[in-house]
C-alpha cells in the first residue's frame, strides 16, 4: 500500500453502487478516481452495469493536452465528465473539452490555484471546488484556500463562490481542506471550521457545532448520503466520532465512536457507511489503513471490523484527509480491494488480484479477479453490480480497462490501449498513485492532478496534462 501514497492521487475516490437504495436521490454516482463520475453508456450493457463492450476494444489516442509550463509545483486537481464534455482543472482556470476531439468548448478563470475538489457530480452536472483567494505574490506566497464554489459543468461556468468565517468567531475566512457534495448540499471543512451550502444558490445551510470541549468537524464524506468525522480530545489523545448527518440541517442521525488509538479516520463510502483507519499506527506503510469499519448508518452501531493487513492489501487513504481514499470500490454490500503486487508465475513481472469482503460479516469471500502475469489490477469505480478496473500493463504493452463481475469476478475487456512506444510512454507517466483516471462509454481519460516545472535532465520530453483514448 505504501507504493501509492504520493502527492498526486489516482483514485482519490471510491464509487458507491447506484443500486443501493433511494437515499441522495438528487446525487449522481461519484467518481472512481479523483475526478468526476463515470457516466455509463445507454442500453443493457454488461450484466449488472450500464457500460457496453465496444465493437472493437482496440483504442486510439483521441487527443492530448500538453502540460502547461510552470516554475513550481501547481495543483490542477479535478476532472469530471458530462455527456458532452471532459472537464479538467488547469492553471487558475477550469476548462471543458469536447469528449471526442479535445477541442476547447469553454473555460473560465479562477482568482487563484485549485486547492481541492469534490469527486461527486449531481444529476444536473454540478460539482464543488475549493480554490485560493488570489494568485501568489511576493507579499503572499501561499494564498489561503478559503474560497468554495460550485461549477455548472453543463453550462461551463462558476455558478457561485464565497468564503465564510468560523463559528467560533473572528473575521478571518476559514481555510478549507476538503469539500464534498451530497444531494443538494455542499459541505466544506477544515481544522478552523466549515459550512454547508445549497448547491444551486450558495445559501448557507448550517455550520458545524463548536463548544468549550474543543470538538470540531474534521471533514465530510458525500455521495448518496452525508457523514462527518468529528474530532475531540487533545492532540496527543484524540477521540474521533463518525456521524451520519442530515444534509439539510447538519443534525446527527447516528454516531459511532472510533476506537482509542485512531488519530485520523477516512470515510470510504456513505451508503453503506464504511470507514477506514490506521488503528494505533499499525499499518506501518503510510496507507492510512489497518482496518475497515462497516457501520449501520441508522443506529451508529458497528456491524463488523475488517482487518486489512497493509502488507497484503493495496487500499490507500490520504494520511490526514477524510474523503481521499483510493484503489477500492464499495457495492453489492461488499468492499472490493486489490492485493499488493507480488511475484507472478513468470520469471519477470509482478501481478495482483482483486478480492471482496462482506460488509455484514467481514469475511473474505470466495473468488477473485486475477490480473495475470505482468499486470496489476486497480478498481476505479462501480458500474451497477460490476467493477470498472484499470489493468496496468508491462513495459512493452498498453494498459487495459476491464469490467469485473461483482459476483463471479469474470473479467470483460472494455479497452486495450496501443502498444506503440510513444503512446505507451505517455500512458505510463500516469501511473497508479499519480493520476486521475476516468472511463465511460468507450472513452478513457488520464490526467495529472499537479504539474511541475520541466525536467532539467530531459527538457525536451513531451509531458501531458491529459491523454484521452477512444474506441471505434
């Protein structure tokens, strides 16, 4: 799991099964990888999902967007899909590209750098972002991430943006660490406070409760429901509580107190409610995960605690953030995890598998999806009852996108990327742990979540912000 804990994030997200109840009816499925949701193709598709197998799974490069020239590391987190556009954060801007051709459909400027984004997209194509109040200057080299806003991805505009002050008082705007979306509620939070807003208007709905006990909302998880990790206690002896919330009022619907020895908790899924944590810092690999906690959101009771040996499983959560987990998927009342890469049967090259845990019993279920020699499987998102996964290829092959049956683990190839050397080289720059990956309806988009100044060793090397593939 340590191999995926880097600054750039591929799977900053987990998708929840669109078939799991009627909660959050205004909310579309969330993304599987740091960007927006994967909208499936129309029709019956594969068993249990909406994605269809293309007539020809061999892909071609649809378009490429060169990496902008910068003098330092700049965040460009966020990518989303609508029926017409692939939308990507850029340098102090957000750009909508034609899904097929990559031609620019629209763009709008931001006053500063994008800080963080929501992976969730509403059914009417809206999402939330946090950005800096201004560009860096000599006087203020690191502007605060105190602006929260909503993007209308269909219209190509920033619908609204604002800052808020802390509920504890003072005039200084709150610095937001994360933002999420559930139904028609946008929730943004940080160590100094937060707030929730109406998706369409930006009207403030509520602020987290604060008191003399020093408790505060550490961050929120969205999607089909809304949940929070609330932190109390001292720095040396924190006490974390996970609560299911009413998105409109912020009132707790249930509470579960995490075990002692948990410094940070991560919301993997809100419906069903699944939380990851490194209990007592026992993971030892920087993944942030030693155990998963399957919770009853209605009562706050623990269904089951699932140990996940970090030496065996490759799930990963950002060390401090609440909703930044990757390389896993939740659906069919199961948690799907990839194993760590290990020796295959061939002399050279690693392999791995995708396995599943029952969220009621915690048992490792029978069956698995094998990547095959010299390949590595990583879940991107759910597609109904199936899992969409990226299959990382050896040095001489292009990668693949596959659909894994959530019951039988049978794999169906959806896309095979070109073996051409130049194309392979571009694809492999977007490695697991360092990219945003979106697949939908025969189209696959790989993008960076930060860009850096050109290499002094290979200054002429072509580096891309986005590489998109398409099937016929």
